[in-house]
């Protein structure tokens, strides 16, 4: 059970990253690689704030998200004001963030073994002792209370993040942002400041990535400057697998599917590891999963469709 | 009132692709007037509309709308005063968003967008009523993505969106050119209705001489980035499509004489 | 706005859309759950996990050392124990998945190689003994307050280089040396630590350290050039980090052109053109952690076992490289060498 809970926890934590990738990839149609830097930036900032003891763990998460937002603003400004290709702007900021993160932490790795994180705070809230390793039965399977609490907290955070994003994209501003990505000419003609929207959108996307990084560091017990490397692919994989599973691209479903995609993807990885797959093949397997998610719907289209196509 | 003074715009200056798209346009448009713009392909009609809309900033000259200098105002700022419909039905609507969401964005043109639900109950009711007035049955499909509609339906909606909050100026760039004749007529009818009902100041580009003769109270003919004819009042009323064709033939004849020869002719005979 | 009937329609629609995803997630969870809850192979054979963070020669030497060390204590792989080697390929999320998988497999012992692997294990594994090898700074990594006071289920082998030993060698071979140099990588925690330790050890003997930073493999050559040019560096004592290990030849090239000898902290350095290498033997580190493992398997508690340093430092001398760097290695040093490349 603990294995399952751990998988769900990581899945929910990384679903915030997936939500960020959803914004850049599905609203603005490019995969913003700044997310890799922002994820590590969020982790570094949170680790430094938590170890400094000056901020509570929740405040540390919030400030980390703001740091990520700032990184997103930078990419957005490079792209819109200086007309740098979006991918390139992302690569530039990601590269710069590597050094920034080193400066933030003052070294490349900070341990958070016995520090107060959101997870330990949540345990205290539920009066779960840190030292006693109590187990409960969930569905008849023994599970560590702490792991269950961590999974519950990750679920709460991921779903509130998703709900917040859903709410925002449904507001007047959110609609204008989506229109900016979907049809820039129309948005501009209707008085939307498209440059501002891109900057704001990327900043939200990177705030999500940073939050995800801050949570990951809190959960796994350390922040490392190399944490973000390869994360964009995880995020994209979650979004794409989610879209394949949930075949409705309206906002609510898109966000839900990104979260589900993240969970499902983590489960596949966990099963593969548990079944004794050679870990050397993991990256290959990731690529194959994503490929399958991209190709299967095409093949499937020829056949029937899921029931209940257009009940509105 | 729209006042254009000595507008110049050169694309790709200093390169082999240099195009003088506007070279000294002077024009004053009275409030509530409907002006039709004619001209051959590449004469600068769209460029003129885009200059007014702020798609780019002109090289020199000034643009004044209702006494306000908007020469350097960014496109999204001007959009508060200007409604636009494009030639391409895909340019005026966001295909992956629903009809209601598109309308919601249009309904906020010129207003401050807020952190409030775009599809509030009151807004939805208004969307329903005004889409119903189009008489196209679209009011039952407000939750459908606009991408699933036909070009004509999209163009009608774009028109509705452009006129949602009464614009001080309506720019129509061959907005019926991509439609089949029947749909084009329908969209044109709608256009006329909106302009008459709200007494809009409108600026319409067309290639149809018949449309030019039937619609509006003023015809402007553009050639090589300049206004070469301007008919209004009684003169416009008496104009026939045939007369306009002749003017076009005239332009074509002029084009046959290459610029160098015309320079020599000018030097010797003028 | 919607009637109850429309609401229920909407809900049914949502469920029908989400059903396939939910079903798949449910199935995957069930598979994982049933499989991880299935009675683990309860044979009498012991099971060890070896968790590596990245794929480097250091990890490979460590794994080999652990297995050979276990053999010395009578543990033969697949005869009386089973080992599984995991590598996260430098991927944080994967590392967590590995630790979860390790937990559910109920191993008897867990070896970790490199710092992040130790940290991820520390956070989640509180009972099963963890033995780390090749962690440069276990205290900084959070394994305990000191080498003797540490987490109850953790012990291991610290791979910190022998800096004062190296400085002593410098003193014996080049008594007049005033300034040594190194390239370090600010993004590797161990690299920064090693640089500081080397600096401290050098200062104790009145020698100054010039350190130049490089963050990517491409920058190493430039950093080496800059180290060799006009800084008055007499010997380059290259600390052991992943970056310089990967681009060591670039350092050798620059130093050979400037005729500055290189002393290395990695075993293969002498073979690759350093005048000498004075290196912690990561293979030996594996054997040392196997020794700790044997004690734990006999019933000793890791809580009472202090962290140790890798027990063997290997001195290899490359006479040709030393000569071209203008150094003559004294006979006393040669006699102590484990091997000499002529
Ligand atoms: N963004 C641009 N960059 C470079 N050249 C341009 C640009 N926009 C327009 N032009 C050029 O300016 C000239 C005028 O173009 P414009 O689109 O205004 O013509 P038009 O009168 O609208 O023609 P049509 O009837 O074909 O629509 C053309 O030669 C065109 O190639
Ligand atoms: Mg045109």
C-alpha cells in the first residue's frame, strides 16, 4: 500500500507541473522549458526558506511559487518584448536559472531531513506523530499513516491548484488569455493586450512548476540543483497521456486529465519498477509510453468512439 | 470623426522587398458615414485599415479619432474604439473556444477585464438574445466550439462581436469575400442593419463594384498607397458600376506604361 | 441556469468522459497494490538493494566493490543472497519511485551510492538498515549530526579525499611550492566541499590554493587555460568531481602546454597524464561498506556503528608526466607508491 500511496503522492505533486505545462503547451502552443528551471528554483527557494526557519512551510511554498512566477515573467518578456523565439527564450531562462539556483542555495544540494515542511505540519494538524511509524489498514492493506497523510495532502494541493486554474481560466481575464493563444489576431482586435497575456500566462505556468518543485523537495527531503532536468518531458507526457485517456479538451476536462495523466504515468513507472524492469530501460519506456499515447488515439479514431459524445 | 494626415508606411525598408504601401494618405471621415474603399490587389487598402487599427505604427503622419491622437496607441488600446471584421473567417474568432466564450471576450472590448466569471448568468442571457437576433439558430449552440461552425456563421458572429459594444469606427476588410454568394448576401444584410441601427461610422473594403454602388455614401479609390478618387454626395449617388469599371481599366492602362517611361514623358511634356 | 435534469445530464457526461481514465488508474493501482502486497519470496535467502543516483564509473566501481566485499564474508550472489541494482539516471522523480519500490520489496539491507540516493532513502526508510558508500559529506546530506551520532538505521563509508595526505605529497615532492590550483564545479555539492577542504589543508602548510570555477564540460578547457596562465600556479591538484573527471584530458592538455604538473584525486588520473594520483579507491569503498553490512547481518545495530572513511588511498606515479612537468619524484615517495607508470 505504501508503494501505491507514494506513487500517488508523487503523481499529485507532479500534476502541478503538468498543469503548468498545460498552460504553455495547450494555451500558447509551445512547451516552455523554463519549467525545468522553475521547478528547481521552487525547490531551492523552499529549501532555503525552510532551513532558515524565518518562514513557515506554507509561506515558503507561496514564496517559491512567486519566484517561479518571476522566472515566467522573464521568459515572457524576452519572448514578447524582445521578440525572441519562445523556445529559445525558455532555454535561455532555464540556463540562467541553473546559476541562480546555485546562488539561492549557496551550494548544489540542501537536505531537509528533520525540518518542518508542509507534510510534517499537516501531520501535526492531524495529530500524527513523526517518530512513531503507525500503520492503518486501507481497504484491508496495511499502510503507513504518514504516507497516507502525505498522499492526502498532495491530493488536496493538486486539486485546489487545478480548481484555482479552472476558476481563473473561466474569468474574463482567463478567457482573454486563452483567446490570445488560440487566435491572437482576434484577441488583439477585441482589445486584449496579447503581450501582457503571454507574460502573465507563462508566469502562472512557472508558478505551478515552482510549487511542484517546492513540494517535491519537501516530500523527498532534499532540494538539488539538478532536480529539474528532464522534468518537462514528464509534464508533457502527463498532459498527452491525460488527453488520450479523457477525450474532451474543454478547460475543466483538460485540467482533470492532466492530473489523471500524471497519476497514471507514475503508476506505470511504479509497476514497471516493481515488476523488476531493468532501470536502465526507464527512459526508453517513458518515450514508448508517450509515443503510445500519441499514436493510439489515431488508430482508435477509425473505430468507435466513447459513449455519450455530445450531451451538453 | 476620423482624420488621417499624410500617412506613410514602407514595409521592409532598405531591402529588395521594400514596398511603399502607404504614401501620403490624407482623409477625413465624418461621424456616422459609411465609406467604401476600392482598389486593385496590392494597392494598400488592407494596409490603410491596419494602420488605423494599429496592427503597426505608421512611419509618419497622424491618426486622430474623435479628436484624440491615436497615432502611437497600441492595437489593443485602439480596440476600445474600433470594431473589426477580417476577410478570413478564421481570423475573427477563437476556434477552440465556445460561441459564448468568444462573445464574452467581445463583450469586454474597451472595458477592464476582471477576475469575474466570463459566463455569468446575466451575460449568458444577453448572449442568447443577441445571437437569436442573427436568425441563424446559433443561440442553441452557445456551448459549441466556434471551430465547428461554417465560415459564414463565424463571419456573422465576428460581425456581431465587432459591434457588441457600439464601436466609434467599424473596419470591414472584404469581410464577405470568402463566403458563398448567398451567405455573403446575408452577412452584408446584417452589416447594413448594424450600421443603420447604431448609426456606425464604417469603413468597408470591397472588390465588388456593385456593393460599392449600392452601399454607403462615399467611395474612395486607392492606388499605390494613395487616394486617387473620392466620390461623395450626389456624385456618389449618380455613380454606376460601369463607371467604376472604367476607372479600373484606366488604372490598368497606366500600369502598362512602366514608371521610367512615364518619368521621361513627364520631363518632356509637362 | 440549468434544470436538475440538465445537471444530471452533465454529470453523466462527465463521468462517461472520465470513466476510461478512472478505470485505467484503478486497474493500474490494483495491479500495483496486489503485486506489492503479495507475499514476498520468503525464502531464507537474503535480499540486498543497491541504489545509484547516476551512471558513472564511480557507481560501477562501488557496486563491484560491494559484491566482492560480500563474497569475502561468504555471501555469494544468487547462492545465499540476491542483489538488485537500481539507477535513477539522475532523475529525482524516478529516484523516489525506486525508493518506494525498494520499500515494498522488503529488502534486508539497502546500499546507496551518491548523495541524492542516500537522501531519498533517509527520508522514507526508517527501519531497514541503509549503508551508504561514496557520499562525500554524509553529515551535510542529513544522515546525522556527526560521524558517531546519526540516524539509527544508517551507517556507511564517507568518500572524502585525503587532502592533508595530498598536501604532504606536494611538500615532499616540491618543497618550494607556494601555490597550487584546481578547477571546481559550483553546482556539485561535493566539488565545493572538496575545494574548501583542500584549501584548508593547503593553508595549514602555508600553501595558497587558486580555484577556477567551471559549470559545464565545455568550460573546463577554458578554466584550465586560465588556471595555467600567469597565476603563478606551480602544481594543479585536481579535486575529484564529476565534471573534471569527465573532462580530465582538457586539464592535462592545458597543463602540459604550460609545463605545470597535475596531481589527481581520481585513480585513473595518473594513467591519463597526471604526474601522480592519490585517490580514494571507490572499489575499496564498496568493500568497506560490505564489511559494515556483514557486521549488521551478524546482528550488530547500525546505530552504534560510526561512519568511516574509505580505508584505502592508492598512490600511482606517472614518471614521464612528472618529468615533463619538471618534477623529480623522490625515491622515498616512489617506494610508497602502489604502482608506477614509467
Ligand atoms: N506586413 C507586410 N509586410 C510586407 N509587405 C506588406 C505587408 N502588408 C502588406 N504588404 C505589401 O503592401 C502592399 C499593399 O498590401 P495590401 O494588403 O494593403 O493590399 P490590398 O489593397 O489590401 O490588396 P488586396 O485587394 O489583395 O487585399 C502589397 O504590395 C503588400 O505586399
Ligand atoms: Mg487586402
